[in-house]
C-alpha cells in the first residue's frame, strides 16, 4: 500500500502474469502514443506501450478511480 505522496515500485516477477490492455481510443497512428494498464490485485500498473521493458508505475485502485473520475470531470483539459 502506498501513502499519499509515495509511488509503489513493482518487481518484474510481479508482472509476469499481468494482462496489459490499452484503450480502444488510443492513438493508433505512426507514433502509437498510449499507456497500457494492468490490474495487479490491490494495485493498477501503468506503462508506456512502446517500452514494454521500461518503468512501471503502480498505484492503488482508489487512486486509479480518482484519476479516472478527474478525467471524466474534465480536470485535465
């Protein structure tokens, strides 16, 4: 579990069974800019779809729901 200002790290062994998915609205152009998401028990992992072996950000499911709520409310527009 992470505190409010702490980022969780995910070991590669924890990701071996992760099922990554990306939005159907992601950019399918030449750049392919998108983020992939995987559920990991109590956490949600995020990574750059172009860099499978790169860093992974893990946040709690509550933080994920809050982030999605902010998107829906237009907080990032």
